[in-house]
């Protein structure tokens, strides 16, 4: 058997259960149930190979700094009879919506595998990220109509939804845009030519270099410039806020998010 590899993103469930999928070709030719696994040339495990939906290694202990979406390459070395799992450290560590990433990751998985708290704000963000259309860069879009249906009915639900969306817009997580929805209900942004326009909310992950001193817990976030989704432009109010902050006129396609308080 030749050496075979597979690159994959780890989900929260993989990290919590200590499992990792392996190349199908490798598992098919193995006779033993237990195999040696070397993780990033630092830690060695004796794992059990099990078949669920697919073949996977069980009994791993992932590093605490691994986050949902982290990419790993799993390689089977038949001559040595072991699996080697390697991650890819980032040259410059990042925070994605405040979560620290030290390794290469799949933006789509990071967006989908979001664990919300019990706040209305988090529930709205979870709905957008879970049910919206996710693009390669991790951004997502959902129609306001579908968002409203998922958030509940009645005046109280509408009030809570509006307040949560407004808060997320102030914080720079969401932007209102105009897109379209096809007959199957799949959203498109920008709108498909000839299709009826639909009001939507657009989510874009905040990707920033890790600061010298990481903020943890409740904290104030300084004002910053953020790229808008295609076709969107800053409002006059945002232009004025940027100039008041001493940043000057905003370039087309960029907005200014004012200083605000963030939980966590």
C-alpha cells in the first residue's frame, strides 16, 4: 500500500470527542484495530480505528488551542504502520470574531460551527450563520423574511429580532443588503439579474491580527474600518463618524464601526 493523505477541517464535535477521519484507502487495507498516531511530531497516541459514517481514529486528545475549523492533514505511512496528523501554523495568528486562531482554518466551517450563548443577539447570529448561504471567505447571507420566521412570531419576537439585528449592525457583524431568492428558497447576493429583489442581512467575520494583549471577557472595542459586502456603500452617518474619529473620508466599499462594548 502506498502513502495516502487527506486534508480536512475539524468540527467542534471532532475536538470534543477526540476523533479524526482518515483516508478511506488507508482504513480499507488495515487489519489491526489499534494504530499509532503522531500529532504534529510532538505527541504520540495509540488509537482505535472505528467505522461510523466513515473511518475515524478515536482516543485523541487535541491541543487546547485547536478551534473548530482548524485544518489538519492526515497521512498513512504503511512502511511505519502509523498515521501522522499535521496542522499548519499561521505566520500571523488571527482572531475570528474574537476567537484566537493559531493554525490554518476553513472559513466556512468556522462560520457554520458557531456555538451561541442564550442572548437574542447570539441566537440571531447563529441563525444567519447556520441557515444562511455561506461563501468561501466565511461570509453568509440570509433573507430577512426567513430570519424572521426562524426567530418566532408575534410583536414581541419581532421587537427582539429588530433590537438584536440593530445591535449586530452597530457591532459590525451584520449589514443590510439587497439580494434575491430563487424558487427553491436559496439566497443570492448580489441579486441575480431579473430576479425579484429581497431584503437580506449579510454577515462577515471580523478577522484581525491577535493584539499584543488579548481582550477577554466584557470589553470595549475601539472604532475600526471594515470592508462592506459588494455593492454596499457607507451611509452619511458612518462617513461623519469616521471623520469625527479623525480617520477621514471613507473609501468606496468601506464603513466605519464606532467604539462599542462587546461581551466576551
